[in-house]
C-alpha cells in the first residue's frame, strides 16, 4: 500500500461496520501528507505500546510528562481532550513551533515548574531548548528527569549529547507515525525493539520483495489493530535494516538495526525568530489537491515551494500559501511557488534549509 492508493480509495477503505472513526493526518514532514482514519482499538494499542516502553525507563502512567509538540492550531482544536488528558495523566503539552528567545525562556520556565519525569518530543526542539538553557546559564539537570523520548525526526549524535548533558537524563529514540503506528522504541541497552504483538515490519526492495535481515531497504509495516481502516504492507517511505541479533536487555522483541528516516529542520524568520519546519509544512499538509511538496529556504529573504498538484488543487491556494508563509517568515520575504510533475527524494539531508524530502 502507498499513500496515493489510500488517497484514491479513502472512503472505500473504511470497514462497513466501523464505528467512531477519528480523522487523522500525517505530519507532512515527508512532503507527502496523508488523510486517514483510525478506530479506538488502534489508539488503545498504540498508547499501550508507548507506556510499555516508558516503563523500561522507570516512568509509569501518572508520572508528570512534558510533551514538546504540536502547532498552536492543532492545540486549539484539541483543548478539551488536552485538559482531560492533563488532569488524568499529568501530561503537559508545550507547543514547539516558534522558537524565539522569549518563547524559549517560557518553555524552560514551564519545564522547571512541571518537573517532569519524562520529556517527549522532537529531538531538534529538545536540543534547541537545551542549547538555549545552556547559553543562558539555566540549570536543568536538577529536575529529576528520568528519560527524554524523541520521535518524528532523525536523532543526530550531537542532539543526543546536548539533551543528555543539559537535562542530565538518557535519550530514548522512538520510531513510528500517526499512520504506521508505534513501530519501535529504544530500551536502556540501546536496542530498537519492534512492537511485534501489533506490527509486522518488512524490509523490501524497489519491487516490493522482502529482503533478508542485514540488508537496507524500504520499511513496510502491517498494523494488526487497524481492522476499521487497514494498513497492510504500508510503505512508510523510510529506509531501514532488520537485525537478527538478540538485545542484551533480554527482551525477545525483534530489532531494527538501523533507521534512515526523513528529517525536518528549523527555518528562520526575517526577524531572527527560529521556527520548527513543521510550521510551514502544516500550511500545505491539509490542502486538498497537493500530492507532494518540497520547501526550501534559500535565504532569509526568499523561500521556494515546489508542489505536485492534482486536479483538486484550487488556484486560490497559491495566494493562501504565500500569505500564511509571510505571516510566519515576514511580510517582506519572497515566496516563490513552482509547480512540477515530480519531486525526487533527497537522501543526503545535507541541504541547510531543505525541510521536506519527498517521494520514496
């Protein structure tokens, strides 16, 4: 299964007897956003998988948690759910998109007030907050944080080192997504354990044929708790390697040896405000008729948006994209929109301002 097939058959994929389906969409960091539906059973399985992983690190349900996540728009739509969740699970949601010095000071104060047992969020955001605290001489190593869970982006060694140094806690890497589920998580011994009770992971070649353990290929997942809206042999677009080793921790779950996922970087507004790349991605993600896209910040004065559009794309979207980008980057910034038939996937991730790599 691929994203275009799901888009084409969105309603057909809902089970005839499905009830209480919730509409979700992927974060869009791949440049190829997807709208889909999941049922309550799938949600409960993913939540259970997360909390099992947190227990590996000595954190349990009810321990205070600071989640560095979400856009202000999404938080507003989920206010009631957030308030209930905060009360029951002691989870505190901190929006991590705008990273001005003033906002960072506020994030640090919130973390100090919460005194969380666990941090959860983007590695880039946590590392940026840690660097700001270090620069300001603010100590965050005395809060009793047991672990920082990071997900949704590739974790780099310098980010891990910065987070561990400033927050005085280990970093646990996670791999998954809203669409594919809670695929794998790192244990204290370093193994990336697959949630094998729920998820079958295959590594396939370009023709979709399974590869043996130890060989690099595309990660394909089947989620066994998605009867209401099935994800069967779903192509994630990420590259990885399966391992046949047994982790030193003694857990029998299979291991992902390597994950070469996509990356989402920061962008900088004209006034110097640092923004998470998803602040721009979310503008494009929900526009019907946008098949895939790539955003490149060429300089502080110019940003280029490449779009592969479908017949459902509306001419008015172009001005909407320009207006929304200018709100975030500055009114004097030039927003250049280019339409193309194909956007090749970048594998290196070395472009400083490229915030979306697309088309597996």
